[in-house]
């Protein structure tokens, strides 16, 4: 009786910059998908939250972290902002031409960095010991690309640098390899005690450990996995040098993740770019040098020549972890590789993707190939990972990488659309094996809403709406698709029906 009901920290709010027909809808030629895009655009009105003044005046009465501007939340049980979710939400808002809302959300993060020195996992005080993938600078880049608001950059560049410094000081470690020492980043929450938001579950599961020291290490690993955004996944299990085991085998603080380091590189490149625009030459040089060092470290420690992809590194066993994750190609997304050798990297990665057989899943790319029962494992497919895979391939500029990127995007859009048509809901995660199937597993029921899901779909509709259809189109009397063909001059851009056919054709050319 002493607690206010959930959501009592908010007042009714509807975004003032919402518009009914943003420009991205005009790019969507299929009327069914265009109508769906319109409905997704409408959802922003229902996911908006504005804090009441009392949260600012009496913060000790609330668990929520006060921010001055309204936010778009993920949805469902998630009634506050979450750090990495907000990257895709903000991109969706920008495509919906809600520039003021997007700017406000970014400015909220700026105020939080000023207060905490970093951005917490989510918008509650009990998240204030851990972060999530550092995407603030990329958020600013997305905003600037659309608005060219250089004054906003000038006012806040120091805060972007402050957040970057947090990761450099608190989340890096040294790796010795071939007589050289490289600095790379990892997730690593070393605060004491269970996760406050899951105290009972963590305390109960920790009873399998005998000593207080073992329990504290376990709690730290749970929070480290949460910092990654992948809570939980066999990706963070280390058992006898493998990814087998269960939550008691979490060792994420001893793993160097590919995408985190690709994002750190991206941050350094963006800070160099931003300082150049502002005429800060010394800082431009500083961040360019950090980026170059990071690229070398990512290549030397994480790139695997034989496998043909970047792989997470196991610090305990001093070896790369040869397990599939969509993030294994994320350096393509952030250009964290030697682009002078682009043809080499593309050929390797195409062979790698063909070898993984991920194309057998008709509804998306699974998070892993492990059946652990955790929500960041097979068969679940998550919007941000689909996005990273698609945009990694697209970012190469290579025609055939882009064709494969489109094939993955098409499958994802069709599955999301089918689920929406059948249930009138957008989900937090989906089942890669079932067209229109939503995901499961983990610590809670699948959530509806859903911020990052909507943001990813809106961007894919903007990018590919001129050719996307809600299902495979069959025209009476037409010839069936036979896949890509190879001519003397290389690939022809004739019909492409499946990713497998594309990869087979590419491999034939590369052989």
C-alpha cells in the first residue's frame, strides 16, 4: 500500500512533432506494407512518456532517473528508456521526421552522462552500475546526418568525449598476442550483489555456489551479461573452453566481443570527424590515432583467417571462440577493417556465411546456433542483430553483398508483417524458424510494443520499400526464379530467389 502504481511517475503525453504521413511511406510501393508502415508510425504516439515535475523535485521518491525531455520507451514491461534500444528507436523517429523528439532523447542521454559519467543500462537508479553498448555518438551522427544541427554538436561534443573516456578507463583490458600488447574493450560490471531488478532470481540461483566470493563473482557476471544487452546467452558461457553450460558458467568479463570493439572504433572515428567539423585539429588527430590502434587490435586479435570472420576472444583460454553470431561480421558495419583489402574480406565472409547455413531459417537470422533455452540463443531472432547483419553487408557497397542484405531484410520484414497481421502486435523478438512466429525463453514473457522492432522495420521500409512485398509474388505464366546467373562479365543482376543461390554463385566465382 506504500507504493504508487506502475507508471505513476509519468504524465499523459503525445509527441508534438508526430506527423501522419512521413516521407518514408511514399517510398513503400506495396499498399499493404505502406498501410503497415503507417500503423507503425502511429505507435510512436503510444510509446511516448513524459516525467511529471515531482520526479525532478523529489527524486528520492522514485526509482526512475529524471530526464528533462519526453522519451519513447520499448514497450510492455519496459516503461523506461534503455540505452541501446534507443539507437534504433531514434533512427526510427528520424525516418518518421520526429526530429524534436529524437533530439530530446539524445539530449536526455547527454544530461545523464553529465550526471553519472556514463549512460546506465536503463532509466532506473538500480541500473546505474552498468551501461550497454556505447551508441550515443552514433545516435548523434544519425541526428546530424538529417538535421545538420552543428550547434547541438558544438554544445555537446565534450559529453560524447566524456562517455568515450568512461569506456577507455573502465572497460578495456590488454591482450598479449605474438609478442605484442593490444588494448581492447569488454563488458565488465564489478559491482556487488544481485541485480536489483532481479534480486530474488539471482539470489536463488547463486545458492549453488559455496563461498561468498563465488557468489559475488556470479552476480558480477550476471550484470556483465546484462551490460552486453544479451541477457542471457550461451555466448557468455565458458566451460572447459567451450560455450556449453548454463548461467553458472557465465564469464562475459573474460570475453572480448567483436561488436563492442567495432562500436568503440566507430566512436573514435566519429569523435575525430566531429572535432574536424568543429575545427578542433588536435582532438581530431587524437581520436584518429585511437581508431587506427583499435582497427589494428581488432584485426590482430579477433580476425580469424581460416574461419573467414571476426570471432570473440576468450581471455581465460587465450583463444578465439568459433561460434556463429550475426555480430561476427559487425566490423563491416562500422568499417573497422582495412578497406583497401575489401575484396579479400568480402570473399572470406561470403564463404563463412555460406558455411554457417543460416539461410535455412525462413524468418530471420538466429542469434546463435545453440539450443540453450536462453532468450539470446537459437531460435530467437532479435531486431538489432538483423539490422547489424543487414547493414554490415550493405555497408561494403558490393553489389552481391547488398543483394544478400536485401534477402535477409525481405525475410525479416515478411515475418514481422505476418506476425502483426495475425496478432496486431510488434514483438521484442521473433522465432527465426517460423514465419510470423514470436520468440520465447529467458526470464520473462515476450513483450509487445516494441520500440527497436518498429525502428528497424521503418528503416527497412524506407530503404527497400520500392521492391518489398508482404509475401512471395507469383505471376501467372511467369518463369520460376532460377537464381543468380554468371556471365563472362561476372554476375548478371537477373532474378535472385534465395540467399543460398546467391552464395553458391558467389563461391563459384571466388573459387
